[in-house]
C-alpha cells in the first residue's frame, strides 16, 4: 500500500484524519499558554505578530548605566506614580510592572512590599537600594517613543535576543503561519469521532501565536502532511504530524527555547496528544546568547522543518518489531530491571492490555504503556520521570 493510498484510507469523509490519541505523551505546555492569554496577546498570523514585536524592538534602546546615577522620583499628588531619571535624559521613565520587580530584586528590596507603599515611601526605599547597590552597573531596555517607559533592568552581561528575531526565524520556514507553507496554526480533534481536522479557521480562539509585553510564544504544525509509522490494532495506519513550539522573552522573564516533536492530534484546548520523540533546547540570555541563537537554535529549527521523517518512522517500526518479552515473568523482569516498582509494573502491563487487547511484547508496547501510566500522574515530576524512562527505552532501539 503506497503512502498516498494509506493516507487516503485514513481520511474521513470530512477530510480529517482518524488518529489514536491513547498512545504517546500528552503535553500541556501549549494549553497553558492558550488558557492564560487575553485577546490582545493573540495574533492571527506570523506577519501580524512580527509587526508587533518588531515595532516595539525598533522603539527600544539598550544601554548600561551606573545604578547610583539613577534618581527615583515620586509625585506627591499621585500616590501610585513613580518614575526614574536616568543619566543624560531630561524626561523621566515610567517602569513597567515587570521592570519595577526586576529593579527591586536587583537592589535586594521586596517588590511586593514596595508596591503596597505610597510612591514617596517606595521611592525612598528604592533610591537607597540603588545608591548602595553592589551591582554598580545595570543594563536597561527603554522605550522613549511616545510614553517613556523602562521595559527591563538586567545585569550588564545579559545577552538579549529580541522577540522579533525568533519570530523572523520562524517566518523563514513558516511564512505567514496560516497555510502558505507546510507549517501552520493547528487544526482541532473531534473527540466524538476521533477525527483530527487540520483545516480550521484561525481565530482568536484557535490561534497559537502569542505575545505580551514581556514574552512571545508560537506553536505550529505540519498537519496537512501526515506520516504513517506502523499500524493500529484494527489495521488502520498510525498517523503522526510534525510540530514545534518556541518561546522567548527579551526583557528577561524567561530563556529562549525550542521544542520539536511528532504528535497525533491537537484538541480544542490546545493540548498536544500522542506526542513522540520530544526534543527541547534552551538558551539562557547569557553574554553570548545572540551568537548561540544565530549558530545553534535558528539552524536547528530549519533542520527540523526540512528534515525527512524517515529516521523517526524507522525508529518506531524497529521498536514495534523488537520483541523483548513473551511471558508474564519476562514482562515483569524487563520492567523491574529498568527501575519500575511492583505497582508501576502491574499498571503498565494492565494499561497495554486494556488499550491494545493484549499484553506488551515489543519495546514499543512497553513505551506506550509507560507513557499511558505517566498521563495519569497528578504530579509533574513523577510524570516527567516516567516519560524520560520511556524515551530512554525508545532511544536504545535507534
């Protein structure tokens, strides 16, 4: 059966794909972003998102100043207004909520307490900290186009990667992110039918392109080109899609990161289902962060976007064919030797029996059982530990 025929056979009459989300991992990172983003942080295309983050980057400037040279001013007529005067400037800067917290932390003052004080009292405390600050030098990110604003305060060695640099790197492989290339905002899984529909209008409710005043987050998939890697128990193809998400904060709220993976579906709440081969890289905003992004992260994203799925498919097939246990005694011994307790061993075997209609025999069977048990773990540490063990098993086959 050719790849084209397999995919045609898997297509539902509504042009979706039948998928089995009971396998693989469930990853909730995108769902967390989806739940927390207000409407003004949601964008409908990469061009719209890039215009927003590029605009604020162009209005911003960075410089290093002596902390003792900063003057904190408070308006006695407005108990909540506090501004900063930096060297060689005539106009005061209003700190954002984020930069105020950074500044307070840098000088050893409790930001939550300072926010509760009237501005004159907060200014006195903050001024004392700046004058006696051992750090001496700080790096600022300022906007003086229109309302003068202090966006970030970091150490002098902070290696800033602007949000627009990450979005531009994604645009080079994903165009507008709405279907003009292979990469696009994902579709939606219909739980009632088990059909994943890749063709869904990009709206504020469905988009996975986000940016706030302190960060950016993007999630895209190649879900119009499914990949077959083996078969389901009923003989239908086990289909996957490629996906990646990435994030950054140019104001120091988080590191830059990129995660790539294969997945079987995305639900309406933007949970990722049936995830396999999850890989993640992060780059801290240290002194040479911009260079690392140019030479490591951006090329890695391009390589994944243009890579062949053959190694992944072959790895899954090899895991399916690698029989490691045929009896109950062998199954128990296989799992116990790999660090699973008696209770977990029983649950893994029962999970495979329940979902596959037979007990585990191959590496792939055990991996699916482990990840299924992991999905039910209420604590993230325990879930990640199990998923790491499953990945280690799969990696040994390749």
